[in-house]
C-alpha cells in the first residue's frame, strides 16, 4: 500500500512537469505542449495521435498538413483543409478485421464458474455493451490498435443508497458493480509497473480563478494494490492544492491495471514501451494521405481550365479630358482599368483577357484564335495517384491486409508463396490476438474479485484461439475442387467440407449447429454421385444413407418440428435421431439419380 505522502510526492512531480504548459481560455484548460512526465510519455501520445489520423474519419491531421508543400499557395492550402478526405481509413478497418479474427465465436471458448451471480453479471450487466464479451469485441481491438500504451482497469458504478435512521447510506445488501474502464496513454501521468498508476481524468473540480469559482481544477485517480484514490484540485487554481480521498479500498493484493500492449521494447530507464503493430505502416499511410489530398487540389485545377480571350484597350477619359494610355493617366494608374490598359482583363467567369499586339489594325488580333484554354497535362496527376496507391499497398503488405483475391487480379503465385504468406500472416496475428485475450481475461478476473469481494476468486477462464482461418469461402471451395480432382483421401475432403461449413455459417448459430450435425451424420457428404453409384453397386452404401444424404436438411427440420429443443441435445443423440428418421423414410428399394439416368439411357 502506498501512503498519502508518497502519492503527494508523485503528484508534485506531475504538476511540476506540466504546470507551465497549460492555461485557461474561455473557461477551459488549453494545453500548449506535451509534458515529459516520464520517459516514453511523449512518444506514446505522439504514436496515438498519428494513428488516429487514419483510424478516425473526420479528424483533420493539422500536424501532417501544417507545412505547406513547395509552390502551394495559401488558397490551395485552405482548399485542402476544407475538402479533406480520409482515404486511408479503410486500411485501418481492414487491419482490425484481420487482427480480430481470433474473436470469432468458433475460434475460442469460455469456461464459466459455478457462481451464478458472477456468470449473470459478466453476461448481462456491463453498461452499454451488456456483456464483457461484447465490450471486448466492440472496443478492445480498436483501442489496442490505436493506443498500445493505454491502460485497462475498472471503476465502480454508483452504489445503491438507502435511508437508515434518517441517514442516507450505501446499501449493504447489494454487491458492488465494477465496470471496465479505459485510460488513454495521454491520461497515464505516472506509472510504475505492478505497483501504481496515476491517471488524469476528464472530470474537473471547482477552483478559484481570478476571484471567481470555475470548474477547471484538475482531477486524478490513483490505483495501487490496495486502494483507489480520487485526487481533486481545490482552493486557488494557481496554488495547486489537492484533496485526497480513498473512494474504494479494494484490497485485492494485486495492481488492477493492465496495459493494452503491442510490440514491446525497453526504454533506457528499464520500463517497457509498446508500439501498436499498425504504427509500423503509419509513415507510408501518411504519404498516401498527403498525395491523395494534394491530388484532389490538382484535379480541381485541371477540371476548371484557364481561359484566355483578346480584350480591347482601355479608352477611359476622366472629367478633365485626359485619356488612358497604356493603363496610365498622366503618371497615375487609370481608375477604370486599374493600370491594366485593358477595358476588362477578367470577365465575370474569370476569363483572362490578353492585350492585342501593338500596331495591329482593327480586327487583327495577332492571335490564331479569338479565344483559347490553358489546361495542364495530366502526367503529374497520374504519377501522384500511382504514388498514393503504391504507398497504401506497401502499408497493406506490412499489415498483412489484402482486399482482393489474387486469382481475381491475375496474380499467379505459387502454392509455396501462398503458404509463406499465410504463415507470415499467422505470425503477425497470433501475438496480437493473444494480447487481446489477455485484456479479456484481465477484465473477467478483476470483475470477479471485486464483485465477490474475494481476492482469491477465480473467474471465468478463456481458451485462447490457436488457429486462424484467413481464407474466403471461395478459397475453400477451390481447395475442395482441387482435392477431388487429385483423388485426395476422403477424410481430407471431409475435413475441407467441415472447414467450409464452419467458416460459412460461424455467425448463424442455428444453421451452424445443423451443418455440424449433417457433417457428423452424413458419411457420403464428400462423395460425388458417381462415387455413390459405385459404392452402392458394391453394397458399401445402405439405402437409408442415400436418403439422409439427399434429404438431410428436410429431415432435420422435421425433427425440430417434433422437438423444438432437438438442437440442444448431445451431438451423438442428434446423429442417432437423424439416422432413425432417414431409415423411417427409406423405401425397400432405392435408386440414386445417377442409377435412374443410366437405366433410362440403356432402355431398362
């Protein structure tokens, strides 16, 4: 346990590192720089901000576009900002889709406890998301992808209050309600591994500022292995006085905070710094984003070519009878043409008017055409577009993210090359998936200990994913086709069929259960009609097996109609019932479709 004096000393370091970097403007704190709270803090904040350029659709990256490109004028710079489009966000979304494969239902399992209250709480009582599983699936991958040095912990919902003897107190009949809590890397102002963490909250306390109460005081939360403290600023804003309150003495005997993690490295001070796997592609994506938005400006210029037209010389005469000559009246600019010497140099539609050649006769413009257009070539646009796409594709390669099937694009990779790519993708995804499930398990453990008040309580246990299938439905069907043509053993084809069904219907619970049943019961599933005919002629196939093979889904539907809980039976019981139903439907003699066709052809 850490004492208040020690916490006060830690906070003093935080205030000392940051007090000169913020001020009050329009009733809120405005930061003018990033503090150096500890080694790696600035880098963590910078990493998060740079990734958000690509993860957040509507965030304009001021830093990325702050330095104008050579020859870019202020009007073009303004156009980029006002018409900014995030063209790299799809790469981030595809990255999440790849790294989240482990969270698909068929890749992992959870073993619940015998504590019904705990089981119900983690599946029903998590704010917004209802269950811990839903919270992890919807929130954790994106948090980890963006903010590897962020922290996952817990907070308590407001407890139920009751009135006892005229006094309002916390009800002792209701259990605590812990909820997952995330603090971004920018909020982690102090950190000591497995010991403590101090986090700056978005909450504000009321302090005195220029003799007026204002809600701009800083608020911090401090976690250690025993307590959670709330530290709120009070008094004058510039005096940095704070109140210290223990809001929960958890006494878990563990530090209940968990870094979201990424690729680890060790700083000079010995602390671990994490880099999001997405961050390694950010430089390339920055270039792609820059080029794409510069291309937008260039296209706008090309789409509206500059026009020129011959204009008339200015013939303005002032009140004193002096005429415009070459844009001048005397030594001053002509007030009509503003010194241009032309009546109108630019039309209302922004056409630029050229001066006729000196000494030309009336009607002789000395130009091949009275009007023309100036339009730049598109070579540079094509080059810019190619570079933007190239950088984006290189980033996809780093992240092992593909959006099209190689066969569809005409790419003819060898089987060895495909296998190497698949293994590289697995090596990329496996550690990321494990770290996501580490966060998942941490939340389950902490909620269980806090909910039960037992530091030794063992919550639900996760069985982490060990395999990942990155192929599409089309890929698996192609494998089945190749296996059949190559005469692969039946068990190989059967395995591929099971993979296809598992992959195709993993999100459709009832369909997946029916498919799993049929896969288990139908031993003819992988055979062609010709194969079935051959086996039938050899008496290796029973008539009821052909009925089951031809009418499996219909038979299962009948069984479900007879017993709505049929799919909740043990799998072997389902198989036995399906076989019995097939035998019930089987006539004394049966011909396959192929047999019937052969009989017709032979006139039998």
